[in-house]
């Protein structure tokens, strides 16, 4: 039998009672061993507090076992239990905390160390997992390096070569990503944790590759993405990447064909894929089997994003400057190329005719300096996307129709307005001008060959024009009179109100 004091002492230290010959609740377990139980039994006549030296010694020894960084062994064995005073326990606890911090710092440094600017420990483990899952069988050396990623060549049996693009997570030199993520749909990560931003960047490129592929634009085929690793088809042969447009050796005829293909792809990207590359340059175009493949689409933005037209002007400027320096004589100006890409009235039926007409204009223009093709005023001007974004519509109308000194107008192709701002158009203004010129030439030829128009008909036409002019002037005079009457009435009402206020 166990009295109340003994039972309370046993419950206090959770001693298994079978060790002292007492059979009670079997769920109770001992933390401090037989020696602690005997101590409590000896001291059952008096009161035991948490400051008891024996109790504190056993408790310190038990707490020390919980420090995984210290190899303590079995301190609480039944044969030789260990007791630690508070001073020793505090020193051991402080040592374990310092050792744990040192190990954490060493672990973080090894994690951040990289090879080839992209291969940190996390990325290597990710590539090992992809290799074990059968995404590819082997991976060779670096194919190309850039400011945001490295591209490696991998191979898989039965599927040939593929490109493995590894984005940099630690030594990334690409700044100002926020400008390329503003207004992008489907990407919630804008800033903050770098790993999440890089992951969103890789997913963004995979989606953009799919959009270009659906639009029929030559580009690598996206396969899959995992964290900061993107798998896509390899543009090249036998593990050797296709040359970049900057490094390719091409004749003038070949350059001219590639130029036409690239500007067509720029328009298809804008109208069909609804994207703007935002970094289109000779370094991001591969020449393979006579085709121009567009690569590096992570920074591409939707064509309705706030910065899309600014990025598009930059792309047009870069392509125009490169092909002009390469010796292509039929290079469009930056504004002509921008209007061709964004003009909503150009369709599949009239696109070839529009380009042919543009080429004829360029041939008649002759060789010009690069500064004339770039047009600094156009490059640095604001281009509204919709008519509601126009700051000064009256000034624009006066500068076009009235010949005033208003601001230049650069949004006609984007908004689809006529050249005289009289309304929207269904046919490009360039083709409309060609049609009117053709009709005038035909009428001039007919009038020179046959005298079909008599003097009386000419007089009648002149009279009709005079009548129309008179009607227009009367309407304008009538509107001015109505406006003056309304202004007088408002002035009279204002005077009456002032008199009433003075009387009051």
C-alpha cells in the first residue's frame, strides 16, 4: 500500500512504480531513474521543491539528452544515473547553442556557393532528380551564357538533343524585372523572395514559347519547367547550337530575306500571339536551316501591358540599326516598322501588298543615314494606346488638318484612325493613297485623250462647290450666333445675381 504523500511524490517525478514494488497506472513513465525515486521516498516526510539539488541534477541531465548536437550517451541509465549542477548545465547549453549557429552558417555558405554562375547545391540536386526521373539521359557542357541564365545541351534516347536552361538564383545580373512583370496576367509574384521571382520567370518563358508555337512563329518548343530549370527543344545539330544572327555569315540576299521574315514574325507575335519580345536583338535570333528562330522569351510582355509599346519601339530600333549596319538597303525606318507591326487595318489579304508598297517607297528614298531612320522624336514620344489616352486631341487635329503647330501624332496605326482623324479605317492609309493616286492617273489619261467634260459641266461643278461653301459658312455663322446668344444670356443672369446679392 502507498500513502498519499508517497503517491504525490511518485506522481511528481513520474517514476514507474513497479521499480519500488508498487503497481499503479502502467501509462506512467520515469524520467529520472531509480535513484530519483529513492530520493523522493526518503524525503517523503518533508516538502520537496523545484530547487532541490538532487531533483535539479537529474532534470539537467535529462534536458541535456534533448540537445541533438551533443553526444551525451545514456545519462539516465538505471545503473549509473548522472546529475549535473546548474553551472555545468548552463555552460553545456551555451556551448550547444554556439555550435548550432556555427553549423548553420557553414551550411548556408556551402548552399550559396555556385559553379559556372548557376550550379549551386539546390540546382544540382534538382538536375539529379530530373535525371533520375528520365527527363534526359545525360547533360553535356554549356552551350551559351547570358545575364540571367546558362543553356546546356542534354540528350535523351529516342528523342535526340534538348536544351536545359538554368536560371541564376544567386549571381543574377538582370535588374528591373518589375517593368517586365507589370500588367502580365497569370503571374502573381511581382517582387520579394528571389526564388519565387525566378520560378515565375521560368514559368513565364514556357508559356510564351507555347504562345509563339501556336502562332506558327519559329522558336524552341517548350517541354517542361521545374523551379529554375526549363527544358525545351534544341536548335542546332549534333550538340552544336545554331549560330546567332550576330555571328552568322550571310550574303546580302540572305540578309534581306531574313529581315523580311523577322519583321513578319514581329507582326505575327504582336497580332496573333499578342506578345512583344521586349529584348529582340541579333543575340536572341538563331539562324537554322534558313529560318530565323526567336529565343529568350522570358521577358516578353503582353501587347496590352503598360510598357508594351515602349519595348516594341526598342525592338524596332534594334532590328533597324543592325540590318542597316549589315548593308541591307531596303530597311524600313523605325516608325515605318512600328506602324507595320501595330496597324490594325492590315490583314492577311493586303499584308503582302502593303509590304511591297513599303519596299517601293524605300527604294525611291535611296540610302539615308541611320539617324534619319531612327527618328529620335518618335523614339522619345509618348504613344497613346487608346483615344482616351490622348492628352491634346484638339492640338492633334489642328496639326494634321489645319496645319497648326500641334504635337506630332504617332498613334494612327495603333488606334486605327484615318490620317485626317475623321474616323476609323478598314484599309491601311498607304494603300488608300495608292488607290487615289491610281484613279487620278486614270482620269487624267481619259481627259487628255477625249474631251468628255464640257465647259458647262465644269461651270456647274464650280457652282455646286460654291453653293456647298456658302451652306457651310451659313451653318458656321448660325452656330456662332447661337453660342453668342447663350453667352449673353449667361452674362445677364450673372449680372442679375450680383444685383440681387447687393440688394440683400
